[in-house]
C-alpha cells in the first residue's frame, strides 16, 4: 500500500512539474497580447524586397524580436508627398483578418481589421524637418533609443501603446525615416525599447 501511495505522489509531482514548464514556455513565446489594426481596403500588400524597391531605400527592420515573432505581412501606404510608407505586421502566428463594411450618410466604407502582436510603420522624409508628436505628460513620455530620443505614447489608443522616433541612415544626408512601433498595452516597455534599438537598414 505504501508503494502505491508513493507511486501516486511521484506521478502527481511529475505532472505538476511538466505543467509548470509548459506554462513557462508559453509565456515566453507570447510577449504581449493581440490587438486590432485597421487597414484601408485598397491598401497594397507587398513583400519587404518590393517595398524597398518602391521606396528606393532599404526599409529599416528590427534585428531583434521576441521569441517566435516575425514579419508576417508588408503593406505600402500612399503619402501626400514622397515615396509611400511601409507597414510591417509582426506576430508569432498567422495574421487574422476580417473585412468590415460600414454604411452611413456619406456612403459605404470598407476596411480590414487585423489581429497581430506588433506593427512597425516607416516613412521617408527627404527634408529631415520632423517635429515629434505633441503630447501631454498624461499621454506619454520621452525615452532613449540608442543615442537618440523617442516618445512612448500610451494616450492615443485604448488597445495599444506606440513608440515614435526617427532614424537617419546616412549622416551625410538630411533625410530621415520616421518610425513608429505599436504593441498591446501589456507589452513590456523594456522589450519595446529593445526592438526599437535593434532597428537597422
């Protein structure tokens, strides 16, 4: 009888240990929650290589992402002047997509709602005359990105936080990339800054 009881205790302990290990590995792979991203129905889906060719420059991408995260989809978005902007959708799984149709007195509007864990938007400004977003202290604060300054903004959206900064790929050229990372509210700030600091061309 004692052997049976001891055997049952060992089995219970083993199951508990395996369950704890499984939960820990799931948490590592799932940094931050999914959040909703809205994209215009007509926005152009592309590849990173094609986006670089269209913009005429190497689009900055992070060399560090949380475990299992990767660039899943790339889009081009038209700008009022200059080359189109680029939007990277990043997640640890395939992007969930729903087409939404809304009709009101002005007509019918269609757009996509997508679920992912991170987006990075990049647009090129050849003049380099960029002013940071105007925010109050209850909407965000400054943060260091390598040797430059950025802004963590939590007051624009109920679902996500944003990290805004600029990147000058060539000191002899005044042009700048304006970059913005969006993540869920529960995404760790240290990880967000680490991703931004790894962004290179």
